[in-house]
């Protein structure tokens, strides 16, 4: 259903139910046992904002892919937190106290080989050719996920098992409270 939105635009409403990884359905007639119903709006914004700055970890997981690393805040200064992760200390915008358990996330297209304000080294598990891009999957701790997307540079992609230095901007880092999405 679409109704006139702010400034004469169109506001579209889609209701979806999500039961687990890869299982998203629209408008079910019945709910299976153990289903969770979200009865709140998680984020109301334009598509670009929802993708680039998801308000919650639920929105992050619902819209697009992301690298996700569990960690603990070890420092917080001037709106930037330092998070100790299995891949080392990483920084991102946030207002968390030292000792807080958090989820640190980055969209895969924001991660680059080499330089960045945040840098880590990870072992390449595989490279998936997807036409105009290559999706790189890296070894991560249980529960963590680390991936990057790059232009189709087949000759520049090292073989699986190779260590790669990855980097991204602090501004591209998303930090959420740890816990269920």
C-alpha cells in the first residue's frame, strides 16, 4: 500500500517476517511455533540511510551484507570507541562505556585491501566471482563474519590461505550493543 509521503513523495510500507538466516517471508497467513513478532518500527528513513547507517543490528542484518565482529569497548573518547576484537583493536563512532560488549560491523564494499584508519590482517578463505565484483571471505572467530567486495580484479586476488591486510575508515564502522538483533 502506498500513500502520499512527506514533501509530496510516496511512502511505501512493506511488512516482512524473518525467522532465521535466509528465511524471510512477506504476509504469512500463519506463524510457525517459536516465531518472533517485531511490533516496532526499527528505522524510518530513505533507502540510502537505512543501508549506510542502519539504526539497529536488526536493520543491519535485514538489509544487505556486512562484516560483523564481536568485541569489548576498551576506550571511548570524543565520540569514537576503541573495540577489542578477535582481529585486534578497531575504532568506530559510538557512545559506549569501557567494558561494554558490542557488535562492530562494516559493509563489505567499504573494506579495501591495504590502507585504512582501521586495519587488520586476515586469512582469505575464498573469493567468489560475481560478474562485476568479487566477494572475499576471510577466516574469523566463531560467530564473527569478515568479508569484502572489490571490483572484478581476478589477477589481483590472492589464492585462498593467503594473509591480506584490510582497511576501512572509522566513519564506515558501525557499532551496536551486543545481544540479539
